């Protein structure tokens, strides 16, 4: 038996994912993408809420399991992304 709040959020994520997929496949999506975008935002918000809850959830903290290494994003300077190189006159 897991944390009830975690389970509720996971069920909500599943429901929103199904709703988002249906919105993308609907004929209405071709007319207006606002509904699909709204569902996508709600889906991401719920995922973030679940992730934040798991950081403080006592049930998840007591369960043994493999740790997942998450590499932080590596941001490059704009010049590196564009391929431009700045040269300074000496």
C-alpha cells in the first residue's frame, strides 16, 4: 500500500494524459490548439506536484529502491549554440 496522495496524483496524471492524447487526435485540435495546450499545462503542473510531493513523502522516503541519477541540464553560451565564436583583437 502506497501513499494515498501519490496514488491520487498518479491517477490524475493518467487521466490528463488520456485527455491530452484525445485532444491531439480530435478534429477540434485542427481548429484550435488552446484546449490541448491547456490540458498539457495541467498535465505538467500535476507531474511537478507529484515530483514535489515525493520529495517530502514519508512513504517514498522509507521504500528501498534504486536511485536514479539525474544530470542537470548543461546550458551553453548563446555563441556556442549558434556556432559563433567571439574573437577579440589583442
